[in-house]
């Protein structure tokens, strides 16, 4: 997939922009706070119907404006043209249109324009609790598998019902037929989610290791594995044996909502034993693995967004990353960095062409087109 044109109106600090992109590498440079991340985020928004930062739509609305609008013109690798519009109004809420037609459900848009984002915020995946990793995994699989997203939404609904019921039962006591019905649904949905997650992590595992060793030239082996109670025991058994505990706790203490992805380097937890540079390289490798799987499965190269390229990477690793992605194997790429001259020197050292955009206070201007480079 290639983003050919992007229009922005009143999105964060960008009041207005009309941009045309190269089908290869596009770089955004500008000082801190200029709007680089906001620009990258607008591209993410058009794919995922939401900001990649944990902000509400209202917070993405430029101060003082009462609506924002993003529009992207894409050409798919299969030659299709796609036009996507996302708009948000204070009063009227959010609307997403594909080729002029409004979606009834935003979730139907996920996957139409696949995207993979690498950003400094990714360290959450290493440092934070398991729900961050599950959120990432869910977003990844949802771009590929509509069925998965639908099942996940149903699972969460049933889980919420079951938790409400546990509260009622623990207050009023006694057994309940409804509980059996909910358990049956939870088992069916949870087991399906467990299988799908296991399958994707199994595919991510060798690719992540391969990209890591290329970028980091590290002797340390990295590994990701899927941790789930459902890997070892039937969900039915787990729910049964935890019924009393659930009643006491008043919520469902087991299930795929407790899953995790375990990340290791040299056999030890990445969070504790990986240096910042190793963690960053790991995360980039994981995202490139994700990119490759999406491309293989859909035949569409996702847009690759690399926000703050130099974040925690030394020049050697960076050059290997550019050497890897700059050959075209990763499709269209959007890169941001605050230091223009070091960015240019890395590209020149790697001999790749790129378009260059300067951002200042939310104003974006094109300073070099890849074709003319
Ligand atoms: N809703 C908004 N309206 C106007 N400005 C905003 C809004 N949200 C964020 N900003 C501004 O955007 C700037 C940050 O832009 P960002 O893209 O993160 O910069 P960087 O170029 O460093 O990545 C800050 O100055 C912030 O005040
Ligand atoms: Mg930034």
C-alpha cells in the first residue's frame, strides 16, 4: 500500500497541510514539538481510526477548532485506488469513509490500509503490564483477521456479563444457570482466541530473531513466547476449578484476558537484562516481523512509520536498519527525526533516495523529492 496524498485540517498542531509522498522513503525533520509525531500520527489515524498515542479524539482536535479532517489517497500494491476520510466534530462525533461511503462500524476499516508503527512509546511493550502487550497483539491480528476482532469483542462482552453476575451471586449466593451459559460461550470464544494468538506468535518468533540479529549484530539470542493458562489446560477445566475463587474475587480470574507475551534476551527477561539499545532493537525487530507477516498474508506492504528514528539507536544499528528497509522490501516508509543533518548523513552513507519534509510549528513544507534526489 502507498499513501500518495495526505490532507490534514486542524489535527493537533497542524492547522492545514496538503502533501504528496514518494512511494519509497519520506522523512520529516523539525525541532522538538514541531509536529513530526503528529504528522506520523495522522497517517496512523487514517489506518486505525484512532491516534496511536493514548489521547481522545477531542485532544487530537487543534486547540480552538471544532472539527478535524484527515484524507488519504492510496494506491494498493494490487493497483486499486483507495480514498479514506476521517473526520471528527465536537458535536457530531467521528466518521470514517472509504471511497466516499461511510462505515457503519469503524472496525470494518481496520486492515484496509495496513500500517506498522515504531515509536519511542513502544518501550511500554517491554516495561508495562501485560495488557499493553495484549493490546498490541490484538491490534496486529485485527488488521489481518476480521473474525478475530469480532470474537474478541464478543469475548469481552461475555466476560463483562460474567463479572457482573459474579458480583450478584457473591452477594445473593447460590448457583446459576446463566453462569453455565456464559461459561460455555467464554470457553468457545477464549479457546479460539488462544489458538489464533499462539499461531501468530509462532510466526513472529523466528522473524523477530532474524531481524534482531541483523540489526543488532548481537551474539545474544532474542525470543518471544506466548504465555497463556490455556496453553497447558482446557479452558473449561480452568474455569471450573477457579469458580469459587472467582466468586470470592467477584471477577473472572482466568482466561485469555490474562495472557502475556514473554520477551527474552540471552535467556533472560528483556525488561531487566536488556540495555535500552537492545530493547529498542528488539522492538524494531518485532515490528519488522509484524510488517513481513502482514505483507505475506495480504499481499499488501503495510505503511511503515518510524517515529524518532534515532531514539536509543547508535549509528551502526541505524545504518543496518536503513540498509534493511531502504532497499524497498518494506514498501513505503515514513521517518521522523529532529536532527536533519544526521538523518541525511545516514541516508547518504547507505545510498538510498528519499523525500524530505520540514516541519516548523505545525507547518509542513517539502524540501526535496526522492525523484529529484
Ligand atoms: N490538540 C492540539 N492542538 C494544538 N496543538 C497541539 C495539540 N496537541 C498537541 N499539540 C502540540 O503539538 C506539539 C507536539 O508535536 P509533536 O508532533 O509531538 O512534536 P515532535 O515534532 O517533537 O514530534 C506540542 O507543541 C503540542 O503542544
Ligand atoms: Mg515526536
